[in-house]
């Protein structure tokens, strides 16, 4: 006696594809972790790579066009200071917009002022989304698991 089919026979290929995608994703994550030099299996030693200080952030903001932001971003993530990492990412976005003459960078200018400069630009929506992410990270409304920022590059 044969049991009636439950109609699930079409899911085999889909599950196989999902499995492959998950495995590829894990492999990419492992490669990114190894390439960044992050300790994969041991505890992180924050004394070796200190978090970004307010003084360093001030220096970056004073000389944004000359500032190198990749290392401070990585150190902030490694130290678990995700609001600082998001702030540094935002500064990198502002730097790029300024270099390409979409905005005029000024240290004391508000994020809203940058959005007003971009009004009518195709970049407005994207920059507005990034600004909302920054706003949420600074007020504590967002919780930043390391996997989000590590993959958000």
C-alpha cells in the first residue's frame, strides 16, 4: 500500500540550493575573518588593538579628507564599540560625498544639513537611510551584533 503524496517533492532542489548558498556564505565569512587577521578561536585581546578614542575621532573629523578610516573602523568593531564603528562608517560616506563634490564637508555641520544639500539628488534616499542608521546607533535604539557590522563593509 502506497502513502499519498504530500506535495513536497518539488522542494528537494530548492533545499539543495539553499544548503549550497548557506555553505558558500559560511565560507565567505570564514575567508573575511581570516583576511582581517581576527583571532577566530581565541579570546579577543582589546589591549592589542584599542578602541578609537574621542581624541582620535576629533583628529579624524578635523582632517577628514586626509584621514584613513579603515583601521579605526576595524578597531572599533574589534573592541565591540559598534556605535563608534557606525559613526566612522558615516564619516567615510561623508568623506566620499565631499571628495566627489556632492556635499561640502564641515565638521560642525549637522547630518540634516548634509541631507538638505543632497535634496533632489539621486543619492538622497541612500544617504537618508544611512543617516537614520547612524541616529539609531547613537541613541541606543539599535543593538549592534558584531555579525552585522562585520558583514556591512
